[in-house]
């Protein structure tokens, strides 16, 4: 079980780095657009919610596929699990909630950076 826990920790870390990297790339590619939107009157809250919505479009399908895969693999590893059933819904939902919150925090860092874009500097680039 310690080995499963170690692999789970490494997988969580790698997934958070990946989500952060993808959203950072998206924010850097959209700096000019964000600058124009803010110059035209968009609020920081609107920019933050837009970037978080893009992150959620990455997170939600992954969670759905992950829950399905966990249910299938849980059936295969049923003899390795002690004290819980392989299809224990509260355990699967708790794991999904933990992953969702961690991924949301990973999305929040690039989203906050997008809200700090200076419209004049963004328009001068390129």
C-alpha cells in the first residue's frame, strides 16, 4: 500500500504540473487578447473566471474518465483492497474531490497572473 501511495503522490504532482503548464501556455498566448479586453473595460473578475473556465474544460472530462477507470481498475484490484469495496462510491468521490480541488488551485495561479496584465504593455508587444 505504501507503494500505491507513493505512485499516487507522484501521479498527482505530475498532473498538477501538467495542468499548470497548459494553462500558463494558454495565458501567455492570450496576453494580447486579455490586454484588449481589459482596455475595453473587462473587470479582473471576468478575466479570472474566463481562465478558470478554460481550466475546468480540461479538468472535468479528466475526472469523469478517471472515475470510470478507477471503477474498472478497482474491480481488478479487489483482492488487494482491505476494508473497502472496490466500488465504494464515497472513496471514489473523495478522491475525485481531492483531485478537483488540487487542479483548481493549479488553475488559479495562471488565472491570477492573467488578471495582472497591464493593457498598455500587452498592446505594445509584438
